[in-house]
C-alpha cells in the first residue's frame, strides 16, 4: 500500500500492562479499543483517546485522514498528567 493512501478501517489500540488486581478491562468504540491496565491506567488511556477523537472532529479530520505526526501530537496533548 502506498504511504499516502489511508485505510478505511483505521483503528487505535491501547494496551495497559500494569494490571495487578486481576480485573479484565476492555473499552471499545467504533475506532478504538483499550485493553487491560490498572483502573487508573485504563481510565487515562480511554480519556486520552476520547479527547483526541474530539479534537480531530473539531478540526474536521478522521482517523483515516489525520497525518501520523499530527495524531501523535494530539495524543500527547490529551494525555492526562
């Protein structure tokens, strides 16, 4: 596939690796899935992705149309401290 072609089935995946309480956490939507992690990590990843999609929507962009560097910047901007 050419680098500048965008997939119509783009999706973001987040995987939390710090789960020590044995709970299986899964949050999914049309364009993302968050798997695992402690409650705090899972919540932060979910908040980050949701805010990122809100920002893309305000800019009139979709996951399929946003450039990788812009997506990276949005994810970093929306990551809770």
